[in-house]
C-alpha cells in the first residue's frame, strides 16, 4: 500500500529513497572514506533534517520516524542534502554537521 499526499501523490518511493540514503548509503560511504566526522545512520538523519529546517529538526516535525512525517517537498530537499554529502564527501559532511551542531549549541 502506497503513501499518498492529500493531492494523491504517492510518496512511498521518496520515503524509501530517503531511508536508503540515510540508513545505508551514507554510513557505507563514511566507512569507505574513513575520515568523515560522522559515521552512524542516526547522525546522518540528524544532519540531513537539521539542515532541511535550518534548526533542530524535532522542533518542526511531529512523529517518529521523522521522515514519515515529511511533505513531498521536504523529502525531495532532504534527499538533495543527502546526495550533496554523497557526492561532495567529507567537506560537505563536515560543513553540514557543523551547521547542525551550531543550531544545537554543541559546536566548538
């Protein structure tokens, strides 16, 4: 059974794409690179979602897992953020992680 928006758009594939990138592809790329500042799927989820909202994501999303509560547009943007990390590697991961940590008051 698909997951549809109010206008009838099926976003099942977008949710699966987000989940695969954050939970599988990014952690694998981090292991392969061995020099990224984060390595775990929940860290990539934090970074993607915080950068999506420009703030701590849990102030903007009701429900868990968060990606199941995102709109079609938010899912597309979150996937773009994940893709940026996959393509640009360590520099993008470090920059986006620093953004996330700063919004959380945890940056150096």
